[in-house]
């Protein structure tokens, strides 16, 4: 067991079976880097204490992450014993699970807001500490966000619980919220301001109705973006014009590479989302 002190919080790292000193250091370094991204985004670590259970297995990379709060804040991570520094550099799971710690637990109907936040915030938080480039995270969004669009016969986010709608539909909701909050506040506020306000009152160890989190978030930004988006998307399948959104944000793909158009109407919003 290793205790890490991060921004006044304690992270207890427990390995389920013995590992080499080298792997142990790589795991602890990854946890510290993920925690740094989270503290930078939320301005604090989400819980005073969390236990991270690391289960070593054959193979490479980090997988099988899970976060829970009903018995104290806990994260489970599977780690391949053959993992190298390069594998940990590509790990998104650790940061994704830490995002979960920062939001009150939801009923199953609203699981999409939990997963959507984790999918959206993980790369944004990592970009803000310089761990990922803006080109990388916007390129990944252009590639992956269409998985969140409603399929034929789908209903709203509260009623269709497929993988794509839960993870990427939730992520589309968060991206739209971030962009619209910034548009309506002239870039003075962003999604993180709403989520920091929620975190000030509750984390994964508490259970809230989603409406309460939305009200707290909107109060912090001064604009009812979360309320309005939820109203539009909770019970109705909304196909979002992602191509139009990328264009307005100034995100273009040229020969398979992402380039930015700084003359686009929302270029300043795009830059603010990943600003260090």
C-alpha cells in the first residue's frame, strides 16, 4: 500500500498482487499525473480520500476501470504487467475514473451524464496540463463523437441506454454545454465553472437528483444552458450538426491531420476549452 498526498487529499494505492519496482513506479507516476490534470480542472481533488485498487494481469496497458462511492470513494484499475512508459502515456482510463469522483452519483436513468462527463473532460483536463495536444483531442472528438448520435428508434438520453448514447451521447451533451456556456458568457465561464460549483456541494459519495446538479451548475455560470440542453435532449432524440459545430469552432481535417482555422467564429471558444 502506498499513500500519495495530492492537493490536500490522500490517494491510497493498493496492489492486488506483487509487481516489479519499475511497474510500481510507472503506475504511481500515472496516478499522480492524472491527479494533476484533475486538480487543475476542478481546482481541487474531488474527494478527501480515495482508495485505488490496482489489479495486475498479463499483457499491457490500463483497462477495466471502475469508480464507485457507496463505500467511500474507490477506483479499480487493471494494469498489464508488461506495460511500458509508452503504454501509460496512452492511458486515458485513470483520468476518466477520477472525473467520476467529482460528480454526485446518479440513478441509472442518468448514467449518460456520468459517463459523458468522464469521456469529455478526461482529454480536456489532460490537454490543459500539456499532456495532450489540442490537435490530438479535437481530432479524436471529430472521429469519435458521431458514435453518440441517436440511431433509428432511439429516444432521448434518459431513455436510450446503448453504449454509444451513454458514453458519446453524454459527451456530445457536455461539449455542447461547454461551447454554449462560453458563447453566452463571452468566454468568461465554461463547463468547469458549473462542475466546480457542483463539486463544492457533493461528490461521488453523495446521491443527487440530476435536476439539482443542473440547477447548481447553471447558477454558477449565470446562464441556463444545462437546463435548456437537458430539456431538449432528455426525452427526444436530437441529432446534432457536428460538422457545422467543428466548422464554427475552426476544426478541420486536411489529409488526415487536424488543422485549426483561427478565423472561425468560435475559434476563441475552442482555444479557451484547452487553454493551459
